[in-house]
C-alpha cells in the first residue's frame, strides 16, 4: 500500500511545531494519516526541512516537509503513527 492509499482525515487541531533550529510555534493540523499530515505553516519552510510536531499527550513526532503551498505545508512522519494513536487524534473533541 502506498502512502497515498492510507486513510486521510480532515482535522482542525492545535499543535506546536518547529522546523530545523527555529523556535516552537503554534500551528493548526489540517489533515492527518498514519504516514503524513498537513499544517498551517511559517513562510520560511522549505521542502526537505526536518520538522517536529507536539500534540497534547504525545512525545514530539519527527518528519520531513514534502510540499509547501498557499499558507500550508505537507509533511511525512519518519515513523508512521500506530492505528491506536491515529484514532485517538482524529476522535478528539
């Protein structure tokens, strides 16, 4: 199964994110799959940059910026989310 075939869910969830050596900043998680996510982003982000994302109750997740366009960025996770963690995040109020 390719990463494009993984279930993707639209979501609106506050998170903290940082790219490279930048400071942590608040962003909005816009969609999520077990392998990737998109998020509102800083205009300085570049494709290929390393990204850390913090969500309440979880250790920071690490990934890579894959695309940047129109005020958001798509990123892939280094390690896919477990189905349990994915379900926990998409079912949050």
